[in-house]
C-alpha cells in the first residue's frame, strides 16, 4: 500500500514540520541527553531504570505544561509537587468508587493539605503561562454563578468557555497528524487532484487549524472567533479536532 500525506493546494506549504513541533523536539532531546548522562554515570553498574524514567517523565510533562522542568533528573529526587501528587493518590485511590466522599473530604480543613497545595501551585504555574489574562477573567466571570454539578445545558450556553476550548483544540489538536483514510478502488479527485485507488491519505489537523484560508490571524489565540467574531473563521469545515467520517 502506498502511503502519502495528502493536502489540497491551500495547505501544501504547511507540510513541513511546524516550528512549534520542532521546538518540542529540541526540548525533549535535552531531557533525553540528561537521561543518557545519568545512565552513563553508573559506569556499567546495575541501575534502576524505572526510577530514572519516572524522573524523566515528570521533567518532560512539567516543561510542556508549565514551561519549566522540575529538575528531578538533575537533582535525583522528587519535586515537592510530585510528592504532593502521590499523597493525593493515596486519598483518591480507595475513595474513587465514591467520588462525592472525596469532595466532602477535600472541603474539610486540614484534610489532604498537601494535595490542596499541589492544586494551588499548579494553578499559579498555569496563570503565569497565560499570555492574555483577560481570558481567565472572562472565564471566571462566566462560570462564577454556575452550580456543581454543572448542567450540560448551562455549559453549552457559556460562550467564552466553549470558545476557549475550541480555540485550544484548533491550535493544539489531540492528534496533530490527523487520521488516515484509504481511497476507493476507482480512485477519487480532491481539489482537482486525482488520487489512485488504494492510497492512504491524510489531512494534518495541526496544519489545517493554522491556515490563512480558513482562519483570520490563524496563529493567534482568539476564543471570540467562535461566537462574537464569526468572520474570523473563514471555513468551519477545517475544524475537526476529533476526526470526522468513517475509517
């Protein structure tokens, strides 16, 4: 079977690896180098690779989520936030069949204090990464009067909340490369290009989400394009973060 990446004329200029993804690769390579160095320092002696992979994984996740690593590989010890996370798992594990009891427990002063500190620390890190704080203010204003558990109908009416979600999915789709499809035996023509039968094709969602032909200011985070500024979405068919059609 021939494997090709197919895009229309409008997206062919986006086929190369996007700069943001190349940036991730260099950052991951840096952590991989640290991991390699840690293994090299053992001088061919037995090493607990599970422990090293654990440190490596949290450094990577922290760097991608918060913009800075926890330096667990360098310091060879857990960051305090990871310790708090483990403390929280001790509470969540046995109580997961009764989640309502977890909420009651977390509302009691002094209970799971380390886990609460972790949540506060994570929130501070995320707020630090927000380039436009006004979006956070709008979200808080929109949901401040909502009751838990949230009514799905009420959530659908929260324009900015849904705009933020859609905009995040547009710029950072869960599957950047897009799903694969196979052309029928007789082939088909897409945007003036004939594709033979039995060929695997793909339209990368990361590229589609950043096309000038589909979005005004495609690289900017503008949640309003999904409700109050619909003119900024030039072709809504380009938005399919969870795929569409049949395999």
